[in-house]
């Protein structure tokens, strides 16, 4: 779990009726640009906008175990039903979504997984400048074979995980000064008994104060703190991983002529483990997301993160993750959206050994909207992990073909 501040969670809006010509600008998400005749159909009842959808697909993975020492390939069949609902009034916004994701392997049935979950997000404007917001979420997921600390041999099934979270926040948006305060709690529960030492509860708090230098530029300071409390006092190596992390970032939020929007903050964090055998440490903290729109129908999105992350690695005194992602969305035609992505991630384990891991990911996809009710999307992805421990290295290719059906 990350130690970065638990800020306001933004969820992509459901597509509704086409935008009028004067509404088209560079801040409109590529998926939400007007496409007459291709708008997803929705159900409207009692003030709610509802969108049921089902995605089906087939994916080929040439290295399902994420190991160059024991490569196995397989074909995976996918089915992902979901339903989203939204209700907006003049001073409130309610969004909710429920989903399931089933993966079935052609030759290696032990890898079969079933995910499901739901969230509810609500925002209420209590005055023209003040608002309250909350989010509740539950997810049943699993540990991926390529995760940095994946803890199973090839004969063991993927570990199932329950993730539950809640967040409460307050926002003040004045003409010169802004404030966002958030409190959050997240519970991570591995269902297998042998992974009980990985169960934990994380408490987070953050306050973000900003000052508008102009209509386009604001500066902010965001102190934050979190506390990770494992369910067991000691992990499998006899270490108490209870840790309190606090720090602050400062940065700039900007919106330059609708071409460059977002914010980037950098600062420091201090991690203070409770176990006397684990030394406290400082590190660079960073968090940001910036979108560049050279044209209305092109979006280049940069994401950045660096911070303290939980670990149970043998011999590790702590773990620091650094991530950089670049995504490009392009509307190549009014019913064809092309995407490309590049991701770089470094996992640094503090200790007297080199067990660092470096991930590289690149992917491309193209979504073709056949009509209001159906889309088709081919995709390809390549992943690589390098480590000082050769047994952890892997390369893998995945190609997929998906189809989506909307009511």
C-alpha cells in the first residue's frame, strides 16, 4: 500500500448525450467527445442514468507464470459484466458501479480467477464554495504472478484477496485559497492462511492547501500521514512491519490555455517502523498527473509516483517504489480510438543486498465503435522484469481481442 496522500478520487463519468459544438474543448476526455450515432445507450429512471454492459474476449499469454525458468503459454477466455449508475442534481453527485471479471484458462485451470466488486461515491455541495465527499469500495481480487512480492510456486493457485476501503473528505474552493482534507482507511485481507502475515489495515490522512496565483496557475502544499498495521504482530520472518509514515509535498497545479492541465508535487517522507531492528528512513516523495492536449482529439497523459510501500521481503528494511507512465489517446476517426502506453517502475528494497526489480511495459490498442451497442478492441502488450536475482526475471507477450455490448 502506498504512503502517498489519499486525495480526492476521480472516477470517469458515464457517457451520455452528445456534447453541443460549443462544449468541445481540450479538457474533454477523448472517450467523451461527441460521436453522433455512436453514443452509448443508457437507461434513465427516477433521475438515475444507468448503463449495463458486458465485455467478452480472448487473450493469449506466452508466459502465464511470469518466469523465464518455467515458461508456459495459454489461451484465456474472458467475460466481464458490469453496471454503472449516476444521479446528478444541482448540488450533489452520486455514482455507483458493480462488476465481475471471470478468466478461464484453456490448459491451466489452476490459474482460473473470478474477480468482483462495487463502489459508491457521493459528493454534496453544502455551499457555493464548500463540499463534502465520500467513497466506499469493496473488491475481491487476486495476486498476480508478476507482482513484486508474489508468494507462490507454480503449483499454487493465485492467492485471493479482499480489499475494503472508505474515505471521507472536505473541500473548500475559494477565489484565491483552496483546501482539501481527506481521511481514509483501507483493509487488505489475504484469504489463504499461509498469507495471514500480509493482512493489514492502513489509515491515511492528508490536507492540501492551495493558493491561486492566476486563473491558470496555483501552488499547493500537502502534508500527509499514514499508518500500516498488520493483523499479525510478526511476519513469517519474525519482523513487526507496523510502520508510520509522514511527510509533505509541494507543487503546482496548472491549466494553460486548455492545452496543459494537471498537477505535480514533490517533497519528502519519513518512514518510522515500530520494530527496533528496522531503522527509520527518509526518501523523496512525488506524485503527479499532467495531460497535454496538442489537439482537441489527442491526449498525452503523464503519471508520476514515488513513495514508501509495504513489504515483507526477507532481509528488507523497507521498500520504495518509483513509477512513471506515459499514455497517448488519439481519436483516429469518429468511431475509432487508438491508445498507446509506456510504463517504467523501479522497486527498491532497503537493506544490505541488491534485490531491486525494474519493470518495463508497453502496450497498444484500438477500439472500433460498430454502433451504439457494440465495440471491438484488439490489444497487445509486452512486459519485462529485470532483477539481480535471475530467477525473478521474465518477459511476456499478451495479445487480446475483446468485444463490448451495451444495453
